[in-house]
């Protein structure tokens, strides 16, 4: 179409400007007109480019990719590292003598992904479906906000938005390398998605940021050193509820800017249940605060924190660095008791005395299992069956029954002694 337009008494410069292309590109298309007319419409390049320099290595690399990519994250750096690892194989060094000097740069990764039709993709999510009347709902909410602003003339420092955002301890990658055109991108997680904590954020129109509140899923707040400017709270759910909302109003919302004589404020909230209880509404009234509740399905369009801020906020929360994890491991390993290490070998029978004097230190897992089963009542049914079978035999004397009771008492005492002896010897400490 572009070439035809140019041939209809139009010069190359005006044609290039009309179709927003470079004149050089147009000249190349005109010179290759015959070839372009012969190729299929979906072909994007006349030439496929140079062949890969290390073809056999790429064959193994793409096989590794296909084996791993099922629900697992693959990054560009992982591809680069795997290529460097494969290049050290003797077979490839014999086939490609210069592979020892190959750097496998990010530009090489670009070429590899292009040759195999790979792209960076983000994990797909199910987006909310807006209701058919979302335009009218949106208009009603904005009209209410406008009405309140005209009525009370709030300063910008007293118009705010508050939102809760869950953050997972998982923090897995949301992007991976995948075949181009794949519709669903799934990423395997560590199954800790529910191990969340909640961050409560609030900001005003003039850019003032109220102190963030972190609600951990704990019974009590940990006695640790936390940074200044962050409020730490805890409850059993790790989530906002009515009592936490009242606490937030009393301790955080009261810190909002107080400029001028007009203390009445406007707070934009989502339709979370705890925001709309009678107790919470009364508390806002006491603080001279009007609330504007966003319709439940429209937070992605009407809540400032959801629209512009939460994603940027979460993007700055990273997993711990490798060096930090290494420090954790070193500190934990250095703190291990050397006596516990020695006892663990004896517990497994590896370093016990050769004369057999320390064989009693070998932990008897079968005996412990048997004792635990008895204590849990697993063998109660067998005991009941044996008692019912022996009930028909009435010739059993009381002395024999007493003897059996004594023997059972001795067994139970022996079991308790077994635990006590092993506990006294400290053979096992804290298997967790």
C-alpha cells in the first residue's frame, strides 16, 4: 500500500511523512518490491538474519527451557547463566573452539529469545468485570464528592484517601520468559500466599503522607526494633476490622494536617465492611470527617491509592538480597551448639564407641512411635477386642489379673523412663 501510494505521483519524502516512516526504509521497500510481493503477508522480514553461532548449545538450552518453564519462573539472567554453564562442557568446547571466550551478553540473550519466539511475560490475573451501570455509579460518587467540597470548602490538606493493601511473605516473581502468544501465564509459588500482612496507607491531596500501619498476623506485637515512622500492630487475622479501624481513626487519622480554622475533612474509602459500621461512622463524625464510600467494584477507577500508588509502592518492596540471606544463614549456623552436633551423630549411631558402651544413645524411633500410638489411643480398639474375647473365660483368678495389672504398670513406667533417660541425656533437642 505504501509503495503504491508513492508510485501515484507522490515523492518519497511526502510518502514517508504520511505513513510515519523513514525515507530510507521506503527506498529499501521500493528496491525490494518484487520480493515483497512474493512473500506471505505474515512474514515480517525478508532475511532471517545470521544463523546462531552455537547452534547445538542453543538446542540443549531450549530443551532446558521447555522442561523448566512449566509453572516455574525463568528470567533472562537464568538463560544467560545456563548458557555460560553449558559452554563449559567438553563437547561444546571441542565443537566450538572459540566458545571459551564467549560472554553470552544480554544482547546475545535478546537474539536467542528472538530466534525462539520468547518474550518476557507477566503472570496473568483475573480482572474485575465492571457492571453495566458503572458509568452512572461513577457519576453518582463524583457528584457526591463535588457536592461535599462545595458545601464545606475543604482545604486540600484535609481531603484524603485511605486503603489497605495485603502484602505476601512469598514475594515471588510475577514475570517470566514464555512463548510469544501464550494466553495464560501461571507461576508456581511457595504456597505462602495466605501468609500475608496488611499495610494501611493514607495520604492527602496536598501530598502529605500519614504514617503507614503494618498489621501482622500475630497475637501480640513482637519485641523487635522497628524503624521510626512506621506503626506496628497485630491481630489474629492480620487484617483490618472494626476495632482496628477505630484505633486507626484515634491514632493515625487525628495526625492529619490542621491548617486554617476549618477542621472538617473528607476521607475517601472503599466499601469494606469495617468502614461502614455504625460505630466507625460515629467515630468519624466526632472527628468532623465526612466519608465518601466508593462503590465496591469501582476502586480500580476511583481510589487514588489503587489507581496510581499501590503498584508503585509494592514494586519497591523486594525480597531479601542474596547477601542478606547469606548473613542470616551464617549467623544461624554459627549459633548452633557444638555439643548438639556431637549428640546428633551419636543419636544416629554414626560416632558411638566401638565397644558398644554408647549403643543406648541411639534413638529408637520405632519405640517412640509405638509409645505415641498408645498414648493417642490408636491401640484402644485392639485392647477392647482382646478384653471381649477373654471375657468368656471366667476361670481366671484375681491373682493373675493383679499380675497383669502390675506388668502393665511396669510397661508404662518403662515407657516414661525411656523418655526421661533420653531427655536427661539430651540426645535430641528441638527437632523443629
